[in-house]
């Protein structure tokens, strides 16, 4: 193939392309000069910290930077996009002309350009520039958007805000000590690291538009969370969550809830109680899919083959690339995004207290501080909130995965009352029973709305998952860089006299085709097709939606499987097997209970008789009262599985504040509950014996913890020996202790007593032994994992010896 000189049309295309690039570069340079001058003239530090509520509760650092929209800059920015599109169209057009007179191309095309080389020379220039420009637009788009806006010193003036996550590579590790001599290789490494960091930094940047309300409120939405500008510190802050003290929630109910004006102002600030999940249009979905570096590489390989007379291979690659990308974006990702959008909606009404009157409003109009009358019958809670009055029984399976009813208690009216999980109900959980003063309904005060509710955090975790790094993705750009060097070497070889093709155009295309053969452009496409097929199979076979099919290969990288013991390896719940009483700092005779079998009623009755006859009163009263179990209207016991099995065996009836024995001749009045504290690892209760009027505090916890908080003189000498043996025998072992309180104490005085004072000076009254049997299919599942070279680990809060057994 002989060299052919460029003629007028070819030179015209090349000159026009170069002049257009130079012209745009000059305009850009002028704009960037003015932008730099504006940035240097800012008096305040550029960039403010951003408070970010991570959906997975990990600590992440963000900054926000203010910019003002510039029409001139926007025209320049989209000029590069238009240039890319026009270049691609011109590239396709020239490729078609190269097959003249085949495929309907005009027969004079090659002659007009002075032959194949004359046509391909400008094509190669456009081809090279267009793909470089495409890579820059893909990697640097968010950064480029701000580069074509004017920076402002105050966020209150900004029309757009750039949010940037600060990551370790943004440190000053690439700075050099001026007293240290730097070699050429070190300088190259430093510059390479800076370029790499700039690309990584661009991936951590997001630009959002600032919305201005009619009342002047300035806000934007980022990861579904609304951020509102504060003039106090000139920062945008997340809205939709607040913390209340015990005194504040009770005061809110006392004064009749929010006023209409307060509710309106809060609605303007926090926005509607909605989780806004953006569903991209078809065009947006396609742009998001094809705005990936791998598609640029596919395009290089496809069109270099297409123009080099192998149109059949190039066409096949092109159709395969387009087909796989369209299928994944429009038939896998976008439909699942629609499902998430639908799941995030909550169309219901609720009754709220405003201006001292009860009124029904849409759940979307709820605001922070609203007092809500909670409906039961499995209705969904519209927001996160604190129970103020009455009690709730909720199903939190959407949060924990365990369909176990949980009782939520009201915030206490006392000076020392603290707000904890026992008082907090979560949005999206089902309310099984609501008991309280307003028409039999409990009262809830809204503490979180919208995307910052627990339900909203779950949706955000799905939409914005923590980034996962694969070696394949991390090292792919390095492989491409090596291939670029390989191309340079090949180019040098092809330019030698023995390999001279007498056409630099043919040599260039031969190098591109050689690279495409070394690393096929179909490799990324085949991965996309495989991931899409896997996502489709998950959807159809297992009803599992996948928003990011690229994460599916994680399943093939699992090396360790960590199991929760109770309810996963073992059966749900535990059987109350025995108690070991303690009297006078000495262990008594172990009292074992019969396991339930087919005749459950008879066994239950025998066990209850045994409890009354053989268990000392002090320990028996502890079993009946020291728990958080509640009884629904139908008599069903709800609460922790361990405590439910314990209360079921005792047979005591649970009222609102009074507990009755099975025979009805004993009653215990609950004065104060000490809910389980993760730091203390204990729970407890203060009760008054209705017959004797004696006040007693009971405290339950792990046997190690109960020993540590009990008086040494009241601990049996063989305590450690006995408890270790119980653990080795496979028992889940709890300790329980008690102490009497002065009968003269009033209910309010007890309510104001600190937990430290209540848990001091205890005397151990017994050990509770529970047995948790293994599921029948657990051994088979573990064996299957071992066959797959997957290590199995048990994660449990039980004693290590219990877990081992």
C-alpha cells in the first residue's frame, strides 16, 4: 500500500479540526484565567465542612464548595460535548466513505480525498482526538462542571455546590522537601501520582443545584437528604432529624403539640416526609451506562477493525457492545430503581396533635416534633419517634430480619430519665398493638423524617452502597497503560525498514488492531453480559433485585462465612431447662423442668407446679418480674425469646403494671423497669409485693456480670466452678440477684433513683439455665461450605464454652 499525499479535502479537515481545538482551548484558557483571578480574590477560605449522615454509620469526611452559574462557562463546557458528538459522527461518516463504492458510499469519495490514505489520515486524527476527549469527559465530568463556574466565598450566594469526599490520597504525601535532591525518576513518579490522584479526586466530586424557595430558604438534595443553608455559619446542614430530652417530649404533649405556624415553618425547613428516589429517564440510564472507560476502549477496538476492511468483526463487536449495555441499563438496573422508588413511598394518613386539636394529615406532611396517635393492626409507622405515652408492640423484622415482636415503652417522667432504644420506634416497622390514652392509642413524637429515618437509611444503603474495590477494576487502567507503551514499541517496530508498510496510516491501524487482539474489547462486554444474566437469574429465580450487577462477582470471592448462633445455627428461641437457687451464699438443689413434647399443656402445668413447690419465693418472684415481656390483647407473650420461655413456664399473668400468679393469690406491682443496658450488660426491675408491701429490686445478666456487681459475701464459694460446668454442658447461663429496698420509698423517689444505686449491694439468688438446640440442617450446611473451601465462624454473645459445645 503506497503512501499517498494529502490533498485539499483531507488537509481541510485536519486544519479545521486543529483550528477548532485551538480556538476552544484559547477561549477556555481565557475563562480559566478569569476564574483563577476570582478564586484568588476570595477573602474567606474556599470550602466548608459538610455534616454527612452515612447510611452504614461509617465515619466519612466531606467538604462543600460554592459556585455561581456562568452562561459563558456553560457554553464552553457543552462545546466540548458537542465537539465529541460531531467528531464521532464525522468518524462514522468517514468510515462509511472508506468502503466506497460498497454499502452505498459514493464512488468518488476515495478519489476526491486522493485515495484511501488521504481519507484515513484525517479520520485517524478525529478518531484519536475524539476518544481522548471522551475519556476526559467520562473521568472528569463533575470536576469540569465546576471548572466552568465561578467560585464564590459564601455558600449563601452559590447557585451550585460541589460536594467532595476527602479521602487518604488527598493528603500532602506527594510534597517534596526542598532540601532533598530529587532525581528524574522520582520526579516522574511524583507527577504520575498527582495525575492519578486528580482522576481519583474527580470521582469523589458531585455537583448539585441549589433550590431557592419562595420564602428565601436555600437548599439542595444529596443522597436523598435535604440540606438547608444556615446564615449563622454559612453552611448547608442536613435536616430531618432531631434529638429530644425526656422533659421536652412530655412538655410538647402538655402544651398541645406544635402550632400550625411552627409546623409550617418546620415543613419549609425539613421538607416533606418522603424519600425521593430518582428514577432516571431512558436517555439518562443509557448515558450513565455508556459513560464508562471500558466502552471507550471497546469503541477504539471496534472502529479500528471496522475501518481496516474487517467490517464484519467490527459490526459484530459494535452490536454486542450496544446490546449488552442497553440490556443492563434498561432491563436490569432501571426496573430495579423503579422498584426501589415504589418501595420508598408510604401513602397513608395519620392523626397528629396541633394547636391542642387532633387532625388527620398525610404522612408526607409530618414534621419533626409532631405528636402522633399510633394506629395498630400492622400499620406502618410513618416516621422515627419516641413513645411519649402508652406502649407499642412492633415487628422490626425489616430491620433485624427476625419476626419477633418488640415492646416499646414510654419515656419516663423523671429528672434522671434517659432516652434509649426501648423508647424509640422506627419508620416502616409494623405496629402490632398500640395502647394509650388517646382512644386506646399510644402517642409518638416524631424525631426523624424523610431519608434520615431508619427506613430511609436502609433505602440509601441500597442506592448508595459503600464502594467495593476489585483488583480487576483497579488494575485495568494500569494494563491499558502498559498496552499504550506496547503500542509505542510496536509502532517503532512497524516503522523499521523490514516492517515498513509504506503507509503510516496502515501502520497506526495495524498497531490498534494488534492491541485489540492482545486484550479483546469484548472482555469487558462479556463481563457485562455475564453480570446482567446473573442479575436476571436472581430476579426471576430468587426474587432478588440488583441495582449494581457489577457487585455480583463478590459472591465468588467469599472466603469466610460468619454465622449468628442463636436462631441461625440453632433453633429460634430457647427452652428454659433449669434453675439453681442460691440461699445464704450457698447453691441449693438444681430444679430441672420437663421439656415440651406432644402433650404441651400437661407438661406446662407440671412445670408450673414444680416452680411453685421447689423454687424459693425470692427466685420465683424474680422469674415472674425481671423481664421486658408484654402480653397482647389475645394473650400472646411478646419479647425476647429467652424471657418469653421463662415467663411462659412460670405461668404468671402480665398486666399493665401488676403481675398475678397462676393461682391469683400473689401479686407484684411493677414500680420501675431497668431495661437492658449494653454497657452494663444487665436488666432489672423494682417491684412491690402487694401482700407484704415489701420493695425488692431484681437484676439479671450474664453470670460473670452478676458476680461482679454482687457483694462478695453473698457469692457462693463454688460459683465459678458451677457456672463453668453449666457452660461446658451447653447451657446458656444467666445470673440473677436481688436486694430489698426501704418500704417508705415513694414511687417518685424510686423513679428518681440512679441505676448505680439500685444495682449496688446485691445478693445472688440463683442461676437460670437455658438450652438452645441445634437445627437439624445446620451440620449439612457447614459441611457444604467446607467442601467449597469456605471457612465457617460462629459469632455469638454467649459464653465461649457454650458456643463451643
